[in-house]
């Protein structure tokens, strides 16, 4: 009987291993339309997450602003601290106060929107970052792209800016033949592409890892129904919680990096000060 039980247990392990946990795929980032399907207003799950989080942010900030007092309470003080953090630690740190004042609203909007959109990936019921498809990172990158070209044309003039970027002083002419197209590719393509792809790749990778951990946990603890696999399920469950907390940190980190690089790129559009 003991031998039969052992064989049965081994067979269960083999069958479970053959079926395996459900592996998350890139298809999760291309969900089907759930409302207004077939119309220009069609929305899928990710668009709904963006819409809900946008409404939440606008309502919370609107109520906070409408109830603002000269002597702030705890919540107002917390919101003001967040805005001052972006202003002082990102915008002024990179651009200085004189240049930075103009861009505090823009960079603050980029930082907080990306941060809360990223957090959607670990909020129960949403479970996917609103920045996990290319559209939102691209929109923010293009906003930065437009702003640094506007700053360049306003502060230097288009030709002077291109000369500063593409033809550094002291570079021999033969080198310029290679340098000029490389610099043009950098300011026209690489800068916005780097902003877009860095944010997109991090959000996709984080979602897939967390989803894989909890999918494996469900398989090992519930579907497999085998004591030999429960230990593995406990490990994947613990790792899933750790990765969820780490994703919260990554949500902040990616917002910080995006806002900082946006400030850097805009600042580079200004003339160098001797």
C-alpha cells in the first residue's frame, strides 16, 4: 500500500509538472475592449484603469485645493511636501530656481501622474500599470520633446541650438561628418525613445514577474494538490509579496527618473553659461 501511495504521489507530481502554472504573456497588455466596443470610444481594461486613476487624482487634488488653508493641516501639508519635493529635489536641483520655476507645474504633473499610474499595477482590482503600454510613456516623452525644442528656439534660436548640439568647438571637420548625424539622431529620436522605452520596459517586466509569482503560487498550493509542492508554493508566495513591495518602489523610481531626465533634456536646450 505504501508503494502504491508513493507511486500515486509521484504520478501527481508528474501530471502537475506537465500541466504547469499559467504563464503570463504579453497578451495581457492587449486586453479586449470591454465597453463601447466597435466605436471610436472603445475602452479596454488598461484605458479604464487610466481613466479611474485620473479621476481619483483630480478629485483628491481638487478637494485639497478647495479646502486649502494658510496654516495647512496634515493632508494639505503632505500634498504640499510632495510638490515641494519635486520642485526642490528634481527641477531646481537640475535647472536652478531661475530656469526651473517655469517648469515646476509640468514636471510635477509628469512625476505624480507616472507615479500613480505605475502604482495601479499593485492596487487590487486594477493589477496592471496604466503605463504598461506604449501610449502613455510616449505621450509624456513627446511632451518633454516639444518643451525642450520650444526652450531651444526661445532661448537660442533654432540654428544656434543645432550648432551648439551638433558642432562642439574644437572638433575637426572629418569628425563632424560622423558627429552631426549622430547628434541629430540623439536629439530627435534617442532622447524621447529612451524616456518611452525605459518606463515601458520596467512596467511590463515588473507586471510579468509579479503575475508569474502568484500564478505559480496558485498552481503549487491549489491546483497541484500535492504536499510535495506546497513548499514551493510558500516560496513563490513570499517572493510575490516581496516583488509587490519592490514594484511600489519601482513605481516611484521610474517616475523620479522620467521627471529628472525631462528636466535634464529641457535644461540642455538653454545656452551654456560660462
